[in-house]
């Protein structure tokens, strides 16, 4: 069948540190047992959602390359724009992970990241977590609607 891309966020894992950082399980699932950085990966979900929305916006504005970074671990995904509406998504290899390449529509990537960003923001609201980053995320979400 080939690889597909789904961004997984588990709202029940959301927590906030005393310093205000919001963490939770967030990772990419490509089907066929391939995930990046890995199944159950916990990271700074609110920060990542904002960064990733900004990366998509860069591609929409004509940039040829962008990165989806993770705060924990040596993991990053390079995005290469191919033509008007296609993206090569390259999950960079590490000692424990092989490189994963997937071509998909920019609109598909955008929709998946937006959906996840909304889920993160909603989960933060539902859990009464408050952070300046939530306002930043909502602003970026508004920008991506344009």
C-alpha cells in the first residue's frame, strides 16, 4: 500500500511543568509499523505545534526547504518543496532510526499539522493549562487559514 502520514497527539498525556512547559505524546505515524521519532514519543507538544505551523507557512510562502524540529532528542524532519503543491518529507536518520522519505501534498501536510495544533490547543483549554504559547499557537492557526 505504501506509506501514509498521520500526526498522532494523545491529549490524555498532556501535562504542564511548574515552569509552564506543556508536554505530551506527539509523533508521526507512517503506517506499516514506521513511526518518527517513535511510538509514544513525549515532547513539548505546544511548542512543536507552533514551530511546525510556522514551517508549513514558510513553504506556502515559497521557501524551498523547512524543518520540523523536536525539542527532545536528535530528531528532525526536513521538508523539501517539489513544484507548486508537493513536499518531500525526510525523517532524518539517527543511530536508532532509519531514514524515512514520503512525498505528499503540501495541503495534506498543512491540514494534518493544523488539525493537531487545534487538538493541542483544545486539550490545553480542557485541562485548564494556560501559557503564553497557547495565544501564539492560536495566532499561527489563524494565519494558516489565509
